[in-house]
C-alpha cells in the first residue's frame, strides 16, 4: 500500500484509496480558465517512515505526451502537499489530461513503471478567458 489517496484540484475532490498502481479517473473532470491559477492538493497513504513524492502534469497542448514543461506540480513530505497550478494563457481549449503520481525514494516520470506508488489520470476542461463586461448605473 503506497498510493494516491486523495486529489483536490479545481472542483475535483476524489478520495480514491488504493487502486493497485494505476487508476483511470478521466470520467472525473475539472473546469479551468486559461490564464488563471488554481490550488492543487495531493494526499497519499503509505508507510509512515517513507516520505511521499507527488507530481502532476497537464497535457496543455493535448498531444498525448507529458513533456517536461507540462510538469505543473512537484512536492514531497510525509503529509498532504499543496501548490498552485497556473493554466497557460495559450493552453489549448477543451479536454486535457491531468496525470498525478506518487512515489517514494525518487520522483518518477509521467510514463514510468515503478513498484512503490500509484498513478491516476483525470480530465481538465480548459475554457477561454472570460471577456465579460458590464456597465454602471449613471445619471
Ligand atoms: Ca488512488
Ligand atoms: Ca503535451
């Protein structure tokens, strides 16, 4: 047991427990706006004396590859870890895959196979920057 226990990001709040290495939660989605920043919190379960390393990627260009520049979060410790993810102003709009992982002794890549940890995928819907405006009451 060494797994991603809970993922919170932009409306996603999924307490998944142990999914035996990998879980496809792409049916769960968050909606984010290009150019805006959102908090992310990842929690894990494991062995008390091993720190947990967390990473998250967003496939902003939707090319099916998590590149180094798409690593949006990285933190380690014994408890839950939080940070901020800023959606690039130029991110492609629409369905974007988010991948999170946890590992112990070293950080792992987005496509790594490794023994101690877990990987989960989610969907992030990127919408365009809101350009609303409103007038004031004048007399
Ligand atoms: Ca899990
Ligand atoms: Ca990509």
